[in-house]
């Protein structure tokens, strides 16, 4: 007679064992209809699981995070079933859940085409409408190998052979299709339906370029059709805002494959924006009490052994280069360099905190398949800063970092964030006392700032707790940019010290901190956030002066010269094109303003001003034009005040 304790604290007793589905029906018809799986004593289980003993049980529905993951994984199996029915010669490999969806890798005789994706989608809907029951079967490892070998699924056989021989495995059946999976899965395929296939890409078996190339089909699945429609609309908007497309159209940057993948070339228009960003960043940090550093791009390989990067980060580092018999390494991070500057002399407690910031370019060995425009590159500039402080200064310093981060991000137009406080993981370094002090200091700083945050238990770095901020862009996507990390490890590895008030030698706390994350990635986010329509203070060209005819060119250059003298980024368009053509061209370039000049404007000493949205802003005297433009941009004023 199992007693079942439910999440609300109530207990239900039953005269005999019952399945999860029966429990859901006992609670209510609505819950029975929405139920997908169970959580039994903290473990996820199929809805068909028999509850034979006393247990704490919750019903998983599709509107919960766990339910959505189960839906997506089950939809990946539905995809594999559809592919096998349409392309019997294809072999299935793996199909995990990813952010916003899933993928499945196939070894197929021929590449999948867009028409194939349409046929696969139709077959998936047919299989869902068939409402096939999903059944779990437990078999031995050897029995699973024998079965998949007989099916010709040699990739599955390879996966199973890596599992210890003593383990039993679960197989999931739906119709004639069977797949290896830990589960749980939905009870019937009829639960599935709000899904879409997105694209096909190549992927090496087990991520190793020495292995065969597979075909990866990406898909998305949601709890309701409405959720799916919202996501697809957001994705369509994201494609329209793609920073790679806009970056090419506006001649902001390029990735030159002749030079190698993942290396960014900043064109004049993009370089102008970068300079504005960097000048603002430096000024903001100077006003917040930071000193600026410049450090080398390479260092002797021994430095990276001392820091631990060669032990824990080697796969993300480029191979060393040799000079005069000595190995040198491109830097993947700036932190050891800042430590060396700190160690250039003995420090006193009176000097702390020390705040050092650097726009330091680093190099990471990213796999070619992972590279993505400005978002994932091999060479990038971190907006790095490190604070060296005493334990009693941690909370105040973190509060200052949070305030500076909020001010900088808001200046760039980001007001909404998701904040996570990540706590001590297994295998971490440092004493319980210092971890408790550091974690409480981070919590105190967040609470003092009045910021809402979530606890990511065990999600901290092995060297200390951290705060991560994800900014939300114009279409609701979240981007991981800002991070604040406490480090007890590197100061000890490098033997860092300061002379305390009692003349003892103490080890400082090190704070790693970035606000943009990297200039390249942040610039990519800005492009997509603004759809290339940068606010006036950031725009590569703030205004174009366009004469109606060639006889007004001298006046156009006179107007431009006056604005250039005021520090504005101004162009003149002296081409012998019609004014309508010029207006269209610069509207497509997303230039914030155009000043049209003709005979009337020349005679009056004015310009006819219009914005990139096509609004006619009227006639404005040249001597008032600069101030008028600046008043129109609130963010520029905020930037100037902050700097």
C-alpha cells in the first residue's frame, strides 16, 4: 500500500501499486491530460513507471522546464523514426536536447535537401497523429549490441560498446522504431506536434575531424503551437538582424579566409564604432578608479604551466612557437600578465584595492565548425580588468563593479538582465572559510544593488564563486557578456603577497571582471540589437551632407567642415547622382541623419535635415546643427556624463 507524498505536502494512500499515469488520473483529469513524466524521489521517470513503495512524487507537465526537455528529446526520436522510414539506408547516431530544441546526427547515403526536410517534417506529423504508444524495454549491454548490429546500426553499436558490460540499458519503442536512450520519454507520440525542422549541417562523428562526416538535422519543439510560432517569429527576426549580413552590407568588418578562419578584419566604418566604444570604455574606467595596462601578446610557455592553463586549458590554446630554443605561447588570457605586474614589487595593504584594466587581445584555438562571425572567433579583445584586494574589501569592490557594469550596459541600451550567482563546485580549491566569506560578499553586493538574481548551486569556477549577467536584446534573446569571478587559486600559484597591517604576509583576493566579454562579440550583439541602426553617438557616420547639384558642392563641404570641427563624424556625398538616389543609398546604410543643401539652403545658411526613418525635420541654421543633433541623442549625453 504505497503512500505518495505530493509537492503540496499532501499524502495519498493506495491499496496497490499504481502507475504514474494512474496517479495523475487520481489527482485530476486536467493533470492526467497534461502529464508527461514523473519525478520520483528526485529522479525523473516515465509516466508508465509503477509506484510500488512510499515515495515523494511530482507530475511533470509540458509547461515545466523538465517537461519541455522531455518533449524535445522525444521529438528528436520522432525525427529519427521519420528519417528511418523515409531513408532506410540511413544510420542513426545521437540526438540530444540543446537550447531551444534538439538535433540528430545521421550517417546517410546522400545529403539531405530542403525538399527532404519538408518530407521528413510531414512524416513526423503523420507519426505524431498516429498517436503511437512509447514503450521502454530494459536489456543487457550484450543483447543491445546484438540487436543493433542486426539492424545495421553500427554507430549505435560503437556507443554501446563504450558502456560497461555489467550495465543494463533502456531501449524505447514507438511503432517499428527502436532507439537507445536513458529516458524518460512522452507516453505517446500524439503528445508531440509543436515542432519544426530548422536546418541541416555537417558534423564529424564524435566531434573528431578524423572521423566520418555525418549530417546533423536541427529542430525545435515547444509545449504549444503558440510558443512555437513566437519562437519562429523571433528566429526570422534574428535572421534579418544577423550581424554577419549587416556587417557586410554596412562594410563594418569581414572574416578573410585567406588569413584563416575566426580572425576579424575591422573595416573603416566598423573601426570608427570600435574606437568610440573603446574611448568610452577607457574614460569610464578611469573615472571609476582603474589604471590602464598594456601587456604582450605572447609569453614563455613556463608562465602557462605556473598559471595552470597548460594543465586545464591546453586544448583551447594554440601550439607553442620556438625562438632561440625557447617555447613561447600566444596568450589565451590576460590574467597572468597582470599578476606579473603586481609582483614587480612588494605591495602594502595600504595600496589595496588595486584596479587594473586592459583591452587585451587574446587567442583561442576554436574548432573551425564552432566559428560564427563575431560571436565565436580565434582572436579577440577582452575588456579585461583585475582587482587585487583584501578579504574585507570584497563586497565593496563587487558593488563598485556591479554599478559600473550597470551604467555601461545601460549607456549602450541594455536595461534588462538575467543574473546568476554561481556557488562552490566539487573539486574546488580554497578553504571553507574563504569560500563562505567570498560567497556572502557577492550576495551582499547583489542585495545592496537591489538586483534580482538566481543561485546556480555548484556552478562556480573551481577557483572561486562568480556572478554572470546575461543581457536581453531588442527581440528578447539573452547574451552572456558580463562576468565577475573571485579567484583564490592564481594568487597562491604565483605566490602573490601583500604586507598586512600587522606586518604579516597575506595573499590577496583576485577579482576577474569583464563587462563586454569581448569587444568583437559585444559589437556583434550591438549590431543585432540595433539592426545596424546604431544610436547617434555610436554610428560610424553620424550625418551625410548631400548637395542637390554640383554647384552646391562647395557649400556642402563648408557645412561638413564646420561639423567636423565640432567632433562629429560627417561625410559629404558629392557624386553626380540625383538627390533621391543619394537619400535612398544613405538610408540603406542606416546613417542617422542627412543634411540636404541646395540654392535656398546656401542662400539662408541652413540645411534641410531628415532622419534615416524618412522624417523631414525642417530647415536648421548651420551654426545650430551640431547642438541640435546632439540634443536628439539621449544616450550620447549619458555616455558623455559617465565618461
